[in-house]
């Protein structure tokens, strides 16, 4: 599925794309999809189809091929990585399922591997089938450990689609359309890169640290917050200012709140470090992982907590049927092995620096580019109407997206106007350069 966030299902650019590609196979499958699935924002009705996916490529039912720079953040290893596929097949023959209350060697091995991979004393693990559930387990654990129920999180953040995850999330799309209240005690503050910083009213560093002071202010005023839950780097993408997370963590320590880092899209090497929070010199109390953990094939997520937070033995904080599924665990183990053995985190850092340098050089002075930012292989180009005030260029971003799609590159538009590029960690440099060329050409064509 190819889509953009903030795009209307009836936009002119979308209609023009559909009109250029009216093949019967695509129309038929899209019609069946629309008739079978509940409709929801960002998901259905769909824009196009996928018939095959391999490596960095997706192919639709009409045979059109696209480099996928979105992948819902699951495709760190690309699609159908042969080592992960082989490991899954072998595990299916050996042990395909493990009922809860029985353990198995492969699940224990994965838990041990994640505990060894995580820094500091992050060593106790629980598995879920998705990131939303992992974040809710983390919140339950924080309540059990602190005896408190309140949370502090950030407007514009995304932590999942469950009621608990939606409550601490701050994206309007995932908080609207639900009758009645979300969870009580879910307080929110402005994120780093808030309005003042993003629109040039203050320097990024001073504004970012002012936002960190707001976290401290709210924690002090509330007095009984169980946890601060946050994305270490927003996948929009937005990189935190220097010192931001150290200041937030210090505030958590002062006021007895735990710090939960949601690494579901950013973890496992995507930003050029195994965990995005490592860029900022901190170790949280709890970290959640997901998406790419299953190798782009199977759904698995994990909660990794400080060892001394193993205090909920008398409660069911994550009582899932597939809690210790050996097949998903094997996929995750092989994924971790590939990332480690092929040095993919370091490779993401190198390729990410190259990508940012090339985009900045090629688009320097463009009247419609407000910012080019990112870490590792999670980077983006902000399209604006007014560079002085950074007024979002939503229509222009959408037209650029469809030009890129026409040229064979798919990605996501975040926040309505940010071309968000997140290629697999295994991408060849030549393919990366080709994709960057497509983006540059499309932006320049729009700016004419």
C-alpha cells in the first residue's frame, strides 16, 4: 500500500495519478479492497496495490516497480531477506507454536539477546505482537512499579492505536473520532521542534531546552506522574536539540517518574546507532521495540526494562497468546544477527550523512525547501510556501510525491508537508543516489 499522511482521498494529485494508471487489474483489486475492509484514515481506501516485494522494491499488479522508502518502518533488511526467510522455514519445521506457561529455547535466546544488546541495566523482556501493545505493557509496568497512574507525553507523538497508546499519543488522527474520554491522567506538553522553534521565533537550542523545562514544570506540578513516554527522535523526522533528553531524564529522576523510550520505528540501527537514544547520551528505564524486529515478515514487538523493575509478578501486564511464539522469535533473532554481522547501524550512519549532504547541496537556496534534517537512514525534506515563516507547502509536497511515484520512488509525507525518506539499511549506494536524484528533480520541477 502506498500512501501519504495528511492527503485527501479525493485530492487532485491523487486523481491524476489514478487517471494515468487505469489498468483493469489494479482497479479490480482496489474495488475489492474497498468493499471488504472497514475504511479508516491513512489506510483504506488504498492508493495502489502490491503484488511482489523483494529487497528495496515493491511491484504492483500492473508490473510497476517502486523503491520503497517507507515500508511502515519494518523493512530495515528489505523485503524477503533470504536469511530471515530460511530461519523462519526451519523454525516452522522444528517448533511452530508454544502455549503460554511453557517456555522454549528460541524465545529465551531472543530475550537474552535483547538484554545483552540494550545498554545499562535494561535486561528484562516481554514480547507482544505489535508496538501499540508493547507501549501499553510499558505503561502498565510503570504503574505497577511506581504506584502512580498519570503519564506525561508529547503532542504530535505516535505510540500506537490502542486506547492506552492513543491516550498517550498526540497525533490528532489517532485521537479523533472516538466517542467518550481516553485514559485519565494522560497529560501532554509541547514537543521539541514546537511552534516557536519550527517557525523561527527562537533559536532551536534555546527553544528545545525551554520545552524540556516544561516537562520539569509539569512533573513538579502534578507530583504523581508514573512515566514520561516519548519517541527519542520523531519519525517526521525531527532530531532533538543537544541536551534535550538529558534534561528530561534529569527531571524524571527529580520527580520519581520513569522514562520510557518508544524505539519502535527508530530502533535497531535505523538512525545510525542501535538505539536512537544513544545519540543523546542517556539510558531510559524502559524501551520498546517493534516493526523491524520481525525482519519485515512477522509481527513481533518487545518491552525491555531495567532489571529492578521486574516487580509485577502478581499481575498480568502482557498476557498474550503469542507471548513466546518461537517462529516470530526466530525471525527476530535472525534479524538481530544480520544487523550485527553486516554492520548495518554503522552503514546507516554513513549512508545517512551522504544523503543529507547531497540533498543539502542540491537543494540549497530552493524557495520551497524549509529544512532538510534527519539521522542515519531516517531523513526528510520539509516543503514550504514561505521560507521566512515556514508555512507548510502541503499541495506542493503532494505534487512532488506523485512526481517521485511516477519515477519509481515511494515514500511517506509526514505532517502534511515533509517528504519522509526511510530506505532499508541494506540499500545499495547506487540505488540511494538514484532515489535522491528523483527527489531533487521533483523538488526543482515544483520550484520552477
